[in-house]
């Protein structure tokens, strides 16, 4: 997979993709990630990428030209262009699975007060990672990239992400490790039984109970 990220602040990404699972995926050539400063594509004498909004209002708005030119220089028939915006559709695990099957993703990180509405015409998908406002789309692109890369074949064990929270609209079951007793808190006996059928039933029940307690909206689905 290839991922291109368009941003005005490439320095924000310097350490994010250079450690842990994403670094390993890059080293194993499971994914190629490249950061592009779309200011480099501005034809303005001073490399300006924003301007005041028509109709008045606070803040500056990202202009079309640099973003259009940057996307068009990267886009191929295999590309999926994604705009990160608070009014996009809510990002879910199901979307992460679908995007992990794509060959090429292009993320556009908004910034300042917003972007010219015509930039939306470039995009195949518009995503939001939550009902709150960030200073820009950079953090959202990091979150989404991380969630996708871990799903690529061979990056982590398939069983690990099959049991993730939000699969089948359920939160993940509770897990334990050594010691068996920590400050009077015991590991559930069933997990020590060696009876895999009982363990599977226990985990399924606990997953449902946790979802019912913390995210009942998921069970409604």
C-alpha cells in the first residue's frame, strides 16, 4: 500500500511513523508513507495557500490551486482521495478494514478556518474522527493511518485484529496476565481451566456485558 499525506506542517510527522508497528511495516515494505507540503505547489509569488473568505468572516481559508495541483500530481487510477474534516462521516473500524484493501490513499489535512468548498470535488471520501475540532487534519491522518496499517496482511497477527473492539459491534473482552493474584485481585478461574470452549463462552459473555455497560449504542446495531 502507498499512503500520501498532504499537509502544511510536515514536521508534525517526523517521529510518528518512525517507531513501533508502523516503522516495522515500512521496513518490511508493507506500506510506503510520504508526506507532502502542498505549499510547495503554490504558484503565488510568496507561496501563499490561504485567503480571506468571500462574504466576510473570521480566519483564513485554504485556496484550491495548491491542493488541486498536489493531488493531481499524485493521483492514479488506483488512488482514493480522502478529506479529513469535522463534517465528514464518522470514522469506524469497518471503514478501516475497507481502506486497508486499497492500493493508494491520499489524505488531505485541512487547517486554519477551513478550505474552499470546491476542494471537496477532488475527494472520494470525507472522514471525521469525532465530534470535536482540532487545529488541523494532521492528527486525524495519523490516527487513521495507524488504524489502517495494522490491518495490512503480515503487519500483525490476524487473530489480534479479529478480536479487536468494534468487530461485530462489540467491545473487546477483558484480558489478564501474570501474576495470578495482584493485591487481592484474582484472575477469573475459567481462564486458568484450560477448557477452550468455556474460555470462549466466558469471553463472549464478558464482551457483551462490557458493551452493554459502556457502549449500549453498539448493541442496538
